[in-house]
C-alpha cells in the first residue's frame, strides 16, 4: 500500500447528502490531474477547528484507492491531501 502526499487544490464537481438529523454533504466526484474520480457513497467526515476556522476532512474511496480531502468553507476551497492505494483505509 502506497501513501502519496498531494496537498493540491482540486475541483469537486459533484456532492451527495446523507439524511439524518442534519443533512451532511460529501464529495461525490472530483477533478485532479486532468482526470475525474467518482467516490462511493461510503465516506467519513471529520470536523476540525483551527482558531475561528472550521475545516472539514473527508476520507473517501473509489473502490480501489482511498482519498483524503480537506474543505475550507471560508474560502470554498477543496484540497486533496493524499491518496492511499490498495488498503481502503487512510491513516
């Protein structure tokens, strides 16, 4: 299993919402490196507070690779933090 650190801004072109007490949005599709990646609807979402700033971290999979993304709501910026091949679990 290879872990690749990316830390580059990406474009999320589609999202999906999970029902519950509050609708929670998750990335469904992103563009990176001239390719489009579609995620399975089985991601994890974490909220991280840095001072006054609230950051969302998402662990997503497309079935063969795992992706960790960061969403900065204040700037509406998505960042691909890294990719892990093979194991379906991001550390």
